[in-house]
């Protein structure tokens, strides 16, 4: 079985930061259709801060990496997505405990705990056109493999197009939110793709 150590989790966060940089304009474009056109810059600012704090403090366990990254997102990202993504990473990290390395199976279990915490904090249900529509199928498929999780999260993000938003800013648009892909579901798929693209040791 693959062993995922603190370095793996640092590389995941670096890959997520790179993906967010690459896709920032696209995320902002999606948010300009059904929100306030800041999702790309919110995510860029947050993940740049995550990269910086991980270099500075160099946490030594998978759990400590994700908890520090989550705290940093909460303190640097204004808007709905900061506390939600911060909670996702903090609660996933907390669920990993203080083990020096974890298995893919343990990561899948912990990630499901983190996603459940996002659902509890934001009060969204599947089908409400939020990040959960990518996170929930991604978390479920992570038990199979990271590649399956990436595919499921991508499909989940694409499936938000015909949905009407029932949470967050996009919900103010009512039926006019239909026909656009949710920005947060799109960035969640990027986060999971970054995980799938990071190789373990
Ligand atoms: P803001 O809407 O405050 O400008 P962002 O643009 O950074 O924040 O993030 C918007 C994304 O946050 C949405 O596309 C949606 O996926 C997600 N989101 C908003 N509210 C919720 C919620 N209650 N539960 C889950 N996700 C949410
Ligand atoms: Mg926004
Ligand atoms: Mg905003």
C-alpha cells in the first residue's frame, strides 16, 4: 500500500495552489455569471498563503499539514469559500490524527469526515449547486482510487450546470442561476484532481 507522509500532503497543497493559479480566470468567470466575480482571486490568495505558511512552518505530519493549511484558508480568504474550504482541510487533518504517514484508505475516511463538516457548516444538501456537489461524489469515490475520485468530482461539477442554486450568493438569482457551472464545485474538482496528480512514496 502507498504510504502518504507529510511531504505528500505538502506536494498536494502545492499542486492545488498551481491548479488554482492556472484556473483563476476561469473560476472568476464562472463566479461572474452567478456570483460576485471573486472566486478565482479568493482561491489564489488563499492557496498562495497556504504554500507560504507550509514552507515557513514545515509541519511534520499529514494531519498537521492539513490543519495548518485549513487555518490559513480561514484567515486569508474572505467570502463563503474560505471557512468552507478551511473546515474541509482542518477537519480532514484532525481526522488523520498525529500519524507520521497514512494509507490511501485512511485518507479517504478522513476526507469524508471533512466533507461532512462542510455540509454541516454550510447547511447545503446534494443538488443545491455548491462545492458539495463535487466533494460528496469525490469523497465517495476516493475509497476506490484517487483517479476515480477525480473523475467523480469532475462529473459532479459538470452536473451543477442544470441545477438551481439554493445556498450562497448564487441562490439570490433563483432560476437565473440555472445553466452555469458552480464555481465552488469547479474548484473542488481542481483540489481533488491535484490530489490524484500527486504521487505517493
Ligand atoms: P462568495 O460567494 O462569498 O463570494 P466565493 O465566490 O469564494 O465566495 O465562493 C462561492 C462558492 O462557495 C459557491 O460557488 C459555492 O460552491 C460555495 N458555497 C457558497 N455557500 C455555500 C454553502 N452554504 N455550502 C457549501 N458551499 C457553498
Ligand atoms: Mg464570489
Ligand atoms: Mg465574494
